[in-house]
C-alpha cells in the first residue's frame, strides 16, 4: 500500500501535509491488461499542499489542473469518490 504523501508526489508532483484520519474509502474493480479485474479499495486522505515539483514519476500521464472540490466532484465518474469529495467540500465551507 502506498502512503498518501508518496501517491500525491508521484502522481501529481505535489508535496504537503496529510491528515492522519481518512476522509473515507471506496472499492472498485481495477481492469488489468490481461483482462483480469482485481478488487481494490482506495482510502482517501486530505492533503494540505505546501509545494510542487517540476519533475515527478508520472508526469505527462495525466492532465493536471487545480479545481474546486465541487468541480472535482463533477468530473469524477466513481460514485464513491464523488461522495467523499462532496463531504469534504461541505466540511471546508
């Protein structure tokens, strides 16, 4: 299992302070190249961004963009993640 701080740095090039308590979790089936679908559970933590780096492991694999929690919830397809983001948005307002 990867730590939230490591995931944020490798996937988005952001550094920061991770909240100890998770915001929530959700499960989904991860499709593998061989056609196998593996059950996965994702645990979501809030991260206060303190900085960014220019070069990171997965640079170029995703389009990075800063958006509000409401906009993020609109953009994600996964219902479990959408629910977690909406709850975070309510907490922060």
